[in-house]
C-alpha cells in the first residue's frame, strides 16, 4: 500500500514538472494492472495526461483493467482520434466487454469511430447472449491447414503470431474453417520441417459452443488443464478462443456473484466501490422483505404454542439456542453443497448419495450439540426440560442440515442458480421448522410427564 502511494506521488511530481521522458521511463517499468491502479488514484486532468504519455499498446492494456466508471470518464477526456486509436488497440474481447457496459447511444457513437473490420467484429461478438462464451472469446488466434508442411506452418506462425492472443496452441482447420485439431506449438517446433501438419495431429481436442454459459468455459479449462479453449459454431467452425486469463476473470466474477446470492443479495453489476447507495439498497432490500414474510412462519408457530410456553416459561430460554444452532448447521450444509455443485465436484444425479451422507453427518452433529444443550437444560429447567432440549437439538440440527443439502439440488433441478439457497433463507426456514419441532416435542413430553 505504501509502495503504491509512493509511486503515485512520484508520478504527480513528474507530471507537474512536465518531465515527459522521465515519466514514460518510470511507467514502462510497471505492468498494466499497476498502471491501472495509478490511473484510478490520480485526478482527472492528471489521469488524461498520464494516459497520453503511455505507449499505445500499454495504454490499451491498462485501460482494460480500469473500472466501468473510470473508463467512461477517461473516454470523455480523449479526442475522437485518440478514442479511435484506443478502441482499435483493445483486444476484441476487452472491447466487447467495454461496449457491453455502455448505453445504446454511447455504443453507436463509439462504433462510428471503429474501422469497418473492427466494427463488424465487435457487432458479431455483441450478438451473443450476455453470459455466453461468445461474449468472452477473441478471434485473435493462429490457425494452419493440415496439408501444409511444418516449415510452412512455422512461417505462418511467425507472420501472424504477434497479433494472436496466444501461440502456445495452434489450431488446424480445413478449407471451410472447421476445427480439426489443437496442437501444442512445441510439437510443431520439434517436428521435421519436411513433414506435414497432419503427421503431428492426433485428432484430439476440446471445443466449446459460443452459446454455452461462461461458467462452462471455466469448468472445461480447469478440467482439461488448458491454456486456451477453442470456440466453435454448431457446425464445428472455429470462431475464436477463450484464454485462461479471461477465464480467471470470469471465475472471480462468478464466485463474487455466488457470495452475493448466498447472503441474499442480488449480484451487483459494478464493483462495490463503484455502486451507488441506491444501487446497494435495491440489491439488498428485496430479499430482506421476502424474509420478513417467511419469518411470519416462526411467529405463527410461537403463537400456536403460546399456552405451552406460558406453562413452561423455561422453554423460552432455549429458543435462541435451538433455532440459532439449526440455522448455523443448515447454512454450513448449504454452503458446502452449493460450492460443490458450482465446481462440478457434485452432480445432480448424486443427490441420493449426498442426502444419505448428510443424514449421518446431521445425526452426529445433532447428537454432539444435543448433549451439550441437554446438560444446559438439565441445570436450567430440570430433567424434563433437559430431555426436551436434547431431543429437539438432535432433530432440529438434522432437519436443518437436510434443508441445506436438498434445497441447492432442487434449485439446480429446476435450472435455477443453487446459490439462491442463501444463508438467510436457509436460516429462516430452519427457524420455522425448529420452533415447530421444539414445541411439538415439549407439548408431548412435558404434557405426558405431568
């Protein structure tokens, strides 16, 4: 933190002294993410001056790391020609991501600054669904033909590789641009120059549809340990590639969305620091109001057993303990299952096996917590209350644990995000069920012992 502040001070001093050569030299020593941080921490006029000093390629890369509001502000400070050059230097996937966050009028204005080729490319990428692989892919890759010699292929790689997102993987296509194979560059380099590409092919590759959800790309790259994943249309034609750095960004965003959902917050469109008070309010208030209505179930249960509670006032002491324990157990279970489903560790078809395992886990947890609660009940209310608390704790923890296990599977079955099985929702359902179990047992056991 101190290092970033020191760098910012140095940059400001160089700008004030108009030492542009020294400024360019200092900036050249920092990677694009650090430059983006510096741009974010500068005043608007300083930010524009700094951006002008950066080499075009570096400026475009640093721009891609800025937040949406910072990008918009910076674009407004650039001339039409500077904006055109910046958009031209952005990679297709970064350009598409930037355009996707803009209102329609702004998109049209900036589209007019693009070359015909870049405009066509951007419009094509924007035509895919918002969360699809098509929005994430870049058409910057190197492809060769299977009948080429290794020498021809390597010459082509040297010629086109500088404009490619990656040259670690070379794609083999036919005359219709249908994907035939994906070859490690190492294979081509080590092969005899006189051999043809088809002689080093193994016809083994993984491709993904442009219309698949972005999370599928994350899972496939992780599963097959890829640095790039080819994107194809329904006919197998190669459209572009998704690289591991793009996937890391998606994985971070998806994990953030899951964290939001599991705490009953609608996912934020922008980062927290860029979100307005009104936006934060809207994203949180919906679920909180719904949970108030669900909590009426708990109030209804207490009202139904008001006579039992009045007769055995000691029961009131254990209500927070029991429903809190149930909510905690259910939340733990839901968090584990939601994450396991999200990472592909658990499949929908495995629900019965997971359910059976969680019955055992729930009984063990409930038994342990029941013994502790039962002893407390014995000291606070006597033998009868101790028995009620013991049995109630075991039952509540078991039921809450099963709630947390089954709800994510049910949501997945109906093609909903399992992360919607949020901690507050699970805890609220567990509260209602826990109170019903507690007072039912109390009425039966204490009524029978009178």
